[in-house]
């Protein structure tokens, strides 16, 4: 079964965009001399904090439905285009937790913050 894709109508905001690579090193202290270090694996998880702008109530409701149904309350993996290296990666929302915030009183514009983890 193919992975769901991140919604194309959501616009990445670079305010607050950050990344936090997971340590992927085994470090062993030696009796004498410097500690030894080596990679645990060829790939590692990377976590990013992202904020997306959603420009209509209908798109926000669609995003909520995508999160609830396609991602099984945010627990499932999806395809996401990494803006840094322009590679599509397997991603998921950390803990399934999203933080939507209405930007206007008519609820037609939303920002959605979450932590995203990618594999590979």
C-alpha cells in the first residue's frame, strides 16, 4: 500500500523551521587513549519543527481529516518533500501531535505547528 502524501495545499513557513539530527554514534571509553566512536547505522532519524500555513477553512478541514483518517490520528508514515535537499522522504508526526492555530476570526486561515521525523 502506498504511503499517503503530505497535502500540497499546505505552505511551509520558514519562521521556526529547525532540524535536530538524532545522534547515530556509539562511543566507547578506552582504558587509555581517546574514546572510540563509530556509526550505529547508515541511516538515522532526523527531527524538524515545522509550521504550515493553510489558507482556507475547507483546506483546514481536509488537513484534519488527512491527519485523522489517512494518518490514523497522526501515527502513520507519509511521503514528505524535504525543502532542504528536495528529496521525498518517509516522515511521520512525532507523537501524532499537531497544534493548529486560527489566524483570523472567520477561521479561513490557519497555522499548524508540529514536530516531524524523517527516516533516511
